[in-house]
C-alpha cells in the first residue's frame, strides 16, 4: 500500500472528507509527517500506543484490528506516526 493509499484509508477511518484534504499544501493533513495530525488521529480512533526498545505497537483492538508494529533504529517518532497511520488505515479499510 502506498503512503497516499494509507492516508486515504486513515482519513476514511477518522471520518475526514478526503477530497477536501491536500497532502502537499500549506494546510495539509499528513499524519505520516506531522506529529499533531498523528496524535489527533490516534485519539479520535482510540488507538493505544506502546513503546519498546526497538519497535512501537499501536493497538486497534477496539476496532477488532489487532496490533500494528513498526520497527525503528533511530527514527522513533517517524515509526510511531507510521504505525498510527497503518492502524488507522486498517480500520478505514473495514469501514463501509
């Protein structure tokens, strides 16, 4: 799944009007790059985040989607954002 497809599915899960959001503009919504967007997405979807020595887990169990893990070496913040978006995308793919 491409980053754009992940973002589209995550926006769907959050109930955001995807056609009104721009990825590259000044007022863009991109939780893959923006900590605030990622945190708001995690809160909205009630995602639980756990940190370990070399990976981060995001639990979307409340939506029946299980745990998404993302490994990292130095970019813990980027791995956390990606895990949040991946978990949200799983929720979004199952949303009708």
